[in-house]
């Protein structure tokens, strides 16, 4: 189980926005970023999948429901704390 504590700190203090971060390649990228010390904001269209991914990524991950095909939703995701 991932506690959210990074294994290294190469990216400590950075924040990455990962679209499609709830599964597949996006999730793998988010996981690698967290492991290197980054905080990540993952986006996707399905709340339940995002919640599952956020729980697995740990306290360094934040989930935002957003469809990248909708510019207003992408802008809103970028403004999330």
C-alpha cells in the first residue's frame, strides 16, 4: 500500500496535472511522479475511478472530474487547489 510518502524527492515542491490519471498510462505517470516527490492533480471523466486512483496514489494526489474535450472543465481543473 502506498502511503503517499515519496521514495525520492527529485520533484519535491512541484505540481503536475495528469489528464486521464485514473487508469492506464495516465495512472502510471501519476504514480511515477508521486514516487519522485511531486504532488499530482489527476483528471478524468468518472468520479469513482478517480477516487480509487487518488486513494491508491496517497496524500500527494488530488482528483478533479474534468473532460479534456471541454475547455471550461480543463480551465476549472487547473484552478483547483
